[in-house]
C-alpha cells in the first residue's frame, strides 16, 4: 500500500503536469495526516487529511481534494 507521503507526491506530480499554476500554489503547503478531521481541512498553511478517508479515494478524487484545500489556503 502506498504511503501518505508517496500519495501526496504522486498527486502533486499529476497536478504539476496538468496545471503548473496549481502545482506552484501547492508547493507552499505542508501536508499532514490527521484523524482529527473527518475528511480534510486547512489552516491556511497546512493541509490535514484523514488517512482513513483518503485511502478510499481514487487518484482523480484525491487530486481534487488536494486542489480544493490548496485553493482554500490561496483564497484565504
């Protein structure tokens, strides 16, 4: 099974190939596994993902989740 960090890296590579702008935004985020949240959340700098939630997402859903949280941070 792929680790959380490996999954984040793969997602950021896919995002970077499709849209360098969003990849650049995501470079400033710190990604953290946390069961404190049911799905995912951000405090504007860090992105927290529940490992039980994200393990059930396919790659495109996971990429969408990452982009969603990155945009929360980018748009304040």
